[in-house]
């Protein structure tokens, strides 16, 4: 689980609307997607969870921002002492996943693949249908998960974990 204090630190420097297209609702859906994909694929859950927080945390706009993933990885580097130790190998996976999540590539690495898939499963929030051929894991390509994630993305569901785990609600935002 991501420490709420870490979420607060990341949000303190986030430039865009917290509940915008790439904001906390998206991060929380990516987290829920990632937890499901990780459970089925053997991915490293801590890396997948931290990816959900950092991958879009340094966006400068809601449109074209090709370097935002690299900047998110740099923020993770700066804050490394504020979250559970992933070891060097786990941290390298987090940096790779954040830095390259918008490149459109595929990977055989279960953890990086789970990160990228968790984000891609939320594309319907922007009106983009997830292409199963662009997903890295068998778990993410499962029709039930594709349908579930697509419905939630299209409706821009605000997961309960925003309040329950991160302490973010309509009246209480860190």
C-alpha cells in the first residue's frame, strides 16, 4: 500500500487539476487495475502500486507531454527514501515503467508489463478504446478485466481507495 504521506507529497507539486483527466481518479483506477493484473501475472505489487502514483505525477498539461514519464521517474528518484525499499532491481523497474509508459511498446517483463497495462486499461477516460494487442500481459487481455476497466474509465469512477487509503475526498484533500 502507498503511504498517504507520500501521496500528499506527490500531490503538493502536481500542477494539473487533481480530478482532471490525468489526476488522482486516474491514478487510483490505474492502481486498482494494476493490483488485479499483478495478482494474476506475478508482477511485483509494490512497483505496480508506486507506478500508479508516479507515472503521470509530473505532467505539465492534459494533452501532449512526451517527457512527463521521465519527469515522474525523476520525482520517484528524489522521493525514494519516502517509501518502502524496493531494492535496486525493483527501483530500476519502477523507473523504466514510468519513463517509457507512453512509448507504446510491449515488454516480456511481468512487472513493467503490469504497469503499462494498468495505465492502458484506463484509456477510455479519454475516449480511446484499449487495444488488447497493445497489452503486455495475458491477465490484462482477459475479456472480463477489459470490460470492467473500460466501464470504470469511461464513467471516470472515483475509486473508494481515494478516501480509504489516501484520505482524499471531496471535502478533505491533502
